[in-house]
C-alpha cells in the first residue's frame, strides 16, 4: 500500500479502537455495567491503547 493509504487507514483504525476501549473503560468505571471498582480495567485499557498508538507510529509514521 502507499504511504497515504496506510496512514489514513491506520489512523482511522487506531482512532476507532481507542475510542471503543475508552468508552468501555468509562462505562465499567462508572458502574453502568454493574461492576464496581473499574480501576484495574482502566489501567489495562490505558496500557493497551498506548501499545496500539505505538504500533500505529511504528508501522505508519516512523521511517525505517
């Protein structure tokens, strides 16, 4: 794929993933799903979203 297509698709995919995981973490932390104490999931979600953003950077932005 060309650089532009890879960048746009990676940005869209990473953005959707981070938005979904962020919303899921928020709903669990506020008790909407019936769970209390969502801090462990929030910490895991932050680490996973950080890994996804780094993978986007490594794959699409950084010059090899």
